[in-house]
């Protein structure tokens, strides 16, 4: 009921590049998951390119695999 609606992130002018980590963060949730097409409004081909770029950026340590930064820390 009190759920926030996400705005569409459609941006067809920016080329998909794994080195542009700040732009790729628009397509990730707070937990680090890739947003689905229905939430971003991308075409199928564009969504595949973005997903591939996010995975490459994660592999090169430009983006985290998880959005949480306290993983592996001490418990309170």
C-alpha cells in the first residue's frame, strides 16, 4: 500500500559501456540486483547490453556484487 513507484530510467542516447559505473548504478536496486525491463522501460536488446555491462563492471570491481557494505562484518 505505501509502496514507492520507481521512475523509468529510459536513456537511449547514452552508449552502454561497462566503464561508466555511475550510469550503470541507475539500473541496480539498493541490494545490488539488476532492475527488470518492466521497471526500467528498456527494450530487450538494450536490457541485455546493460546486464552484460553490469556483470563486466562487477568483474572489474567497479560495481559491488552486493549492495550491502556490512557483509562479513561483526554482528551486534
